[in-house]
């Protein structure tokens, strides 16, 4: 009996020391994304490895989105519904979405599969259907709204919308024909109206302005 007690005490001591070491090894980086003087992104690293990100997406001082990583692999994301006061958890396995709020979704039954990839400066969310990419969302570091969204067809990329000022509204639209850029539309003053259009000149191979409002001239 004494041996069991001694062993339990030793084991408890090892656990306490391990937890203490892990806590000391954790580094927290804070960022002010919208430059309002308030922290809205927390990045937790153990050594050089990022394992958790916390976002305040609507900049009201309350965290509302959590992302958990194991190396380059997404494990879990938690979203706060501030209206209902509920948290919604999405689980991933090998970067692919498999569980929502504890309800398992079978891979073979899923029509669209989401896959996360996290390069150094941003992360990419890829939607596939029958092993073909149909949609790709790119997220710049520190933002939880897509910087760009690309649509794909059988012949390749067909359209990409960009949100260059991170306000959640697209302001540059690229259109492709057989995966080659054929047309670009811009909202240069961010009023949700197109004020510049460029189309591909097949003779020169260059995009040329065919329509331009005065507002876009001032912003160039």
C-alpha cells in the first residue's frame, strides 16, 4: 500500500513539473489588426510552433473565433454566436471537416469537403467535390474574412473576387477563360460600384481599359 502511495505521489510530481514546463514554454503574441489601440488577435506558440489563434472579428473587445493547430494541421475551430450566446465547434481530421458540434459527418456522405492549408503568412480553405476543387478561399494572416475567393470549373479557374481593404466586400473581380485572365473589374473607391473595367486585347495580349469613371482615375 505504501509503495502505491509513493508511486502516486511521484507520478503527481512529474505531472505538475511537466505542466509547469509547458506553461513556461508558451509564448503569446498579440496584434492590433485594425489599429484602434485594442488587441484583436492572440497567437499562442509553444516554442516556434503555433497551436492556437484567438480572434476578435468584430472588434468589440470580446473574442469570438478560436482556431487550434497541430503543426500545419487544423484540429478545431470554435465560433461564438454573440446574439444567442452559443459556441459552435467544428472538428477536423487531417485538415478535413468531419464533425460539427459533436455530430459526426461520414466522409463518403459529404458532397463538399473543406480542407485547410496553412502556409507561412496565410491559410487556405479549399472546397472539393468528387476530388475536384470547386472553391478556394485565401485568408491573410490576422483576418478571418477571405482576402480572395476563387471559383473553379472543369476547365480550371473561372473567377476570383478580391477584398483588398478587408472590409468583407469584394472590390476587384477577375474573370478567366480557359484559366487565362480575360477581364478585370475594379471598385477603386470601395462604394460597391464598378468604376474601372479592363479586358484582354487578343492582339497585344494585354489588359486594356474599356471603361473608367472619374473616381477611379483619382485613386490611381
